[in-house]
C-alpha cells in the first residue's frame, strides 16, 4: 500500500506525540501538577520570522529580515488548566524597500517590542509531557528607528492578534524544557522621507511567526 509523503509526516507526528504522552503518563506519579496560582518562567531562544506583504506608494515591496534573541516566557495559572501567558524581549530588524521607482532603498532598522497577552488552555495537567494552545492580543512598539539611506522612517505602533501552540516537558518536579510557536496577525503603516527624492507611504502586513525553545521553572 502506497502512503503519500503528507500522510507519512502525519503518521510520524502522531507517533511522536503518542510516545511522549506515554512517557509523561509513566512519570505522572512524580511529575508536578499545574495548579491555580502557579507561575512558570522560561528563558528562551526566540526567533521572530516576518511573513510580510505590503502596498508601497512608489511601487515595490517592503522587506523585513528575521532575528533571534533571548526572551522570557512567563505564565500565571488562573485555574489548573487556564493560564495567562506573556513574553518579555525585543528584536531588531533590518528594513528595505525592493523594486521601487527609486530602486532598492535601505530603510535602516527598527527595534520591535511585541507586547503580548494570551489565554492558554493546558490540556494535560500531569505527567512529563504537557501541551497547550492559546490565543490573545498584542500591541507592538517600533522604537529606535534608524532611517538608513533616507532622511526619516516612521513606523506606527499597532494592535494585533496572536495564536499560540506549544508544550512543556518536565525534567523533574520544577524544571522543564519548552517549545513554543506563536503566529501574529499584525499590520502597520510606515512613512518614509527620502529628502530631495520625495516621500512615500507603505501599508505592511508583517504577520510574523515566532519559534521559542528554552528551559523553565515552575513555582
């Protein structure tokens, strides 16, 4: 019987989850139980990868590079299964406009502060393996904007939405490793002052994906 590549990945993913779940169940007697009032704090390596699309008044497209930074993942449990989660960190991104009427233009860089608050549902309270899903809101600040080859670049701060999936795997009663994925739905407007070359405006859908991996503590 032939199995498509897509189905093979689906089967492999199911087996990985099943094995990790069984390991978690085997350790349920000595693993921690997430409870209302608990805190989790993890130190992560966080990669922020924009998936940008744009409408630029002088043609072309905006391009924003990726960045990997340290960050803190913090959660507080309202109940045994519901938690509020946030991240603390910032990333810096180079920005350019590609294929415009002025050619390719270096728009410098900006520091991004993706302030986020999500409600998470933790499906497994007990055992080594503890997956979760979540959704929430975010407000992104664009600060320390370097205009690069132009006179000035102004990127507007903006509200957005976020969806979240991940898991914790406990190494003992308090320490765990964490893998976390967040998808942001985020749009912003930018204005560019190129001096004698004129001005331009851009509407940009950034829609970044963040991938976090780290070690944390439950207390």
